């Protein structure tokens, strides 16, 4: 018989585990700590979710009592490509494609927000395709129950095509913490719910490891 349990993890993450000791799927309720106004927070979203576009994320944040300033998709060499949705239906209401590609999104709020609840579940069979080669081009959702503990974990998990992992932060997502092959840079700890920026040297398919 399948076992079901609920586990609280410090930082406001609720996991519903279905299966045996290692679950084949998990449902999540996650509260991101968006505690600085007008700062970019790279947020990961479960592979299965109810969002359809940038406006649906914006509306969900707003419905939680928070004040969103923008929802952005970051892409392209050196994160120079940005699609953003702002208050008043201004900008690009881009399609949310996490269920297909594992994208993460950059969220800004006008005041600290700790009441937005992200709901979804993991798809253990879903792989993420990284076909663009060059400087960081993929802001990706890392599963909330990832086995990775630090940036270097992804080099072991993804393999030699991975050339760097970035944590982005700050106004305009201009702050970077980076880890490179050969133990160079800052081997930062992985935070639950944080999307990270990946760069590959050749087309790569990644199925994220998880508990």
C-alpha cells in the first residue's frame, strides 16, 4: 500500500509524499521569502502547476495580499534577454512554460512579501533541454526536494557540458554569485525554491535528481 505523509521543512515548505521511502512524486506548498522591496528574486516553480502566463503569476501574488512590481523571464547570453509583465497590463504577458522546460522566473515586489503560496507537484520524468550554448542562458527551477546541496552538486549531476552555475539577485537581477569547474568561484549553498542560472558548452538534457 502506498504511504502518504506530510513533512514540514524550515522555511515554509510543505511536502506531500506519495509512495515508499523514495517518493515517485511530491506535492508542494511553498512560501518564498521575498523580503526586500524592488529586488529581483529568482523563484522556482514546480514542474506541474496551474499558471498559464505571467499575468497568472502576477495575479496569484496579488491575491496573497502582496504587491508585485514585475514578473520576468530571463534568457539569452549573459541574461540580456528579458521579458517582463508589469502592473496595469504593461509589458509582455509571456506564456509560462515551466511544465515543459523547467523555467524559473524573476519576481519583484514593491514591499516585503511572505504570504504568497506556490502550489504544485513534481514530474519525475520531466527532463530539461538546454540547447543554447554560451554564457548563462537558462534560469531554471530546481526541484524543491533536490538532492543538490551546493552549486558544485550540479556539475556532478549534469556532467561535463555544464560550464557554470549562477545565483542572480538584486535590482535588475544584476547581482551574481558564480561557481565554475575546477573549484573556482563561490560554491554557494542551494536554497529551496530558488531558481538558478545554468550555462552549457554543448546541447544537454537534464532530468533533475531528487529525494
